[in-house]
C-alpha cells in the first residue's frame, strides 16, 4: 500500500471519538451475527464442523448470498473458522452459546437485538407521543429464558425465606420458565404449590419444564392473570413476585398487595425480587428501565421507598430489604 493511503487512514482515525465508535461497532456486529446464527440454527449446526453444502441442507437455505455473507461475518470477527472447506465454531462466545448455559446466553443476545434495541430505535418518536412498542406480545419466551440468569441470586435470597417443614405451599406469580419453583423445592424438598403466568409461551415453557423435572405431583402451572386466580384455592405460606411488579401500574399495586395478603396463610410471607430505580452507574438497570418505559404493558422500574410504603399501606407490618448484587439496584423484599 502506498504511503499516502496510510497517511489518510491515520488522519481519518484522528477524528475525535472515531476509534471508540468503531470499537463499539465491532461489538454490535458481533451481537447481530450471534443473533442471526442462533435464530437460523447456524450455531447449533456447527457443533459438528460442516461444509457449505451440509449447512445449506441442514438449515434449509434458499438464499445462498445471505448464508455466505453471514459465514463471512462470522469468520471476520473470529467467531467461526473454516478449515479444509469445513466451517466450525471458534470464538469463545459462540462456543459458550452451544454449551451448557447456551440457551440463557442466547436469550440475552435475542433480547438485546429485539425489544431492547427497539426501545432505542423508536425512542425519539415515542418520546414525542408515538405508540409504545407491543414487543411484550412476542417476547415471553425470550424473557423467561433470559430471567434464568438471576436464579442463583434469587435462590440465595430465598434460602432464609422459604418456610421449612412438611405441607407448606408456595405461589410463584409470573413463573416464567418454572425454574424458581424447582429452586425452592431444593430449599424445602416437601414444598408444593402453584405457578401462574399470563403469557402463553412462558406458561407453556413452565408446564414442559415441570413435567421434564418430574414435578407434576408437586406443582401445578396455570396460564392466566393473577388478578383472576379462583377464590377456592387453599392459602399459601409463601408468595413470590420475581421480576414482576413493573407489569402492574403503580396505582394498582396496593390493591394487588392487599389481595395477595388475603391469600397468605397466617404467618405467611410475600417475597418480592426486583430491579429498582437506583444508582446511576447501574447500566443494566438503566437499560431495563429504558425498555420498560418504551413498551406497552409495563412501567418504568419501581421506586424502592414507594413500594415499601405501598406494602405497609396494604397491611404488611414489616418489610425487610436485601441488596442481592454488588453495585446494582437488584433487591429482595420480604413483607410479613
Ligand atoms: C420478567 S418475567 C419474570 C419471570 C420469572 N419470575 C423470573 O424471574 O424468571 C415476568 C413474567 O410475569 C408474567 N406476568 C406479567 N403479568 C402477569 C399477571 N398479571 N399474572 C401472571 N403473570 C404475569 C409475564 O408473562 C412474564 O412471564
């Protein structure tokens, strides 16, 4: 290459901010690649190295230009390699995504490329009054899979809250994948109860999982709205609301808490786990708040003090709060 081109290249990269913008650009291309590779089944197919023809057959490809372009992007960002005409997985993200926790990682990518992305893409118009996004209608499955990420933190919080002893019952509202019910059963192996989720895909996922884990004798899953829970259901010793409060408008929360309190057996506990409005430096909370502000069916993240007041106003005498993650506004609340 002639020196004059080097010179103009360096001159271009002296534009303030361009280097940083380009670094982020690569991360974004990687996110988009991983999204397309998951959705198309490419990553799954490449668990065993494949030729281009194998990929065409396995993925049912009709547009070869797009497959070739995607493979090229994968190689350029070192997520894929190609040796002896066989494509394989190279990058550590792609490798992890076909590993034991791959489904959760895939859900993080899928969430960011779809509804989180939309909340920024349409922010300008929505801020000026355009309709909020209806993304939640399609995001139930992704949200349920994504939410599993916080399970170990929630499990630690619930360690001292799940009641011990035989015959105790739990109600998990917005049960998503159903994983929380399983985790609570590890804390008290005698536990039984109910999971409810309003979303078809999430409730379906929970039903399948409960069956897969052999827990159908212990836990029933209902597809429906907690506000319509039949009256004849026996009371619960523990009710959990995990990552859920923002699905209820602020002014409806006291009524919800009062109803849930009436569903508790004497001495029962309501446990709430939630990312709150919080420290400015918590970018994940700020990102979630941005998505929530921009979608139909959810509200911005709750304010911890307001939530405590509402719980007390609804008849709970004591509310204890635990910080669940360093540097974050992810908290557990125990209301009794
Ligand atoms: C963010 S997800 C959390 C899932 C799960 N609790 C977790 O943390 O893994 C919230 C879930 O609550 C469900 N949900 C929202 N409003 C509900 C309602 N009124 N009754 C029952 N489920 C509801 C949604 O469909 C969604 O699956």
